[in-house]
C-alpha cells in the first residue's frame, strides 16, 4: 500500500467519539490531528496493511497520529536501525506516541538491539528515553533476550523500588508496568516484584480528563488467581 492509501483507509474508519476525545485530551501544541481510532482497531488495520519498512517511515512523517501509530506497528524489526530509533524518540510528541513506540506490541521491542537500547536509555538524562526504556523492558519480559536473566531482573526490581518515587510521572508509570511484567516471568521474580510493589505502594498518575484510565495495580496483577496457577504459587 501507499501512504495515501493508508490515510484513506484510516479516514474510512474515523471514530467521531475518538476525534472528540482527541480534541479534548490530545497532546497540546503537537500539530497532530487524529481520526480517533482506538489502538485495538489500529492493530487490526496494521495487519491489513502488512509489514513495510519504507511505508512505515513515510507514515511516521505524517501529521496524523493514527498514521504514525500504524507506522510503528508495521515496521520491519530486521530493518529498524538504532539511528532510526534515536531519531524517532526525539520526535515523540507527548504520552500517546511514547507509549506505543516502546510497548503495545510495536516493532521496536522486536528489533535485535532492543535489550541493549533499553539498558542504554535507562541511563539517559532524557525522561522520554527512560520511559521508553522501561516500556521496552515490559515487552521484553515476555521473551528471553540474551542478558535479561533473573540476576539482571532482580537488580532491576531493586532499582525500580529505589528510584520510582523520584522519577518523572510518565517514567513512574512505565517502571510500574515493567515491574508487573518482570513479576509474571517466574516464581522467584514474582515474589521479588511483589515485595517491591507493596513497598512502593500506589503509583500516582494524573491522566487528566481521561477518567477511563486508572493507575496500574501491580499487586493485584501479581496475585491474580490466573498467575498463581500459571507459576504454581
């Protein structure tokens, strides 16, 4: 597909309520517009479009939020470069794109260098990079990248516990999500993550006017009956 065809496809799936929400709560001064399409629907449309690195780069240059998200979802992990990731992270316009960029099953976490990138970005002075680092850790916690063993993750749990309360709000949210992902890997990590989550307590996130969003309850997730059965807790 061509960029114009993707834009046309998105326009055909315009969600008026989503557009209204975007106009009310979208990122201010970003100059982005949106067709108001939810992420679940965008994922379905991305599968319809198919993997295409060149198209992904073209869509990223669009001023349409939904098109940028499609670009993040359809990119080819084998063709994404470290330089591209560094360039795009500098162009993230607020929380919406930052969340999708590093998580939400987007391409970056599937790139061969994703774990090394996450480790580097955790040390960055840039809060957006730190937020994305923990988003990548959450996605990678579902896999087994080289270097991300129990020892690394136990140390990371301690790091999150120590630093989360002094972090930027959106970094706190991402750290909290990473903690949940780590705690779902095995019994040992579950116990360590659960102790940390209880010590941290509720993580306060201001979602503004979006009352549908509530801060993640990590303790609740790590003590669910489903997870207990899965990990034989």
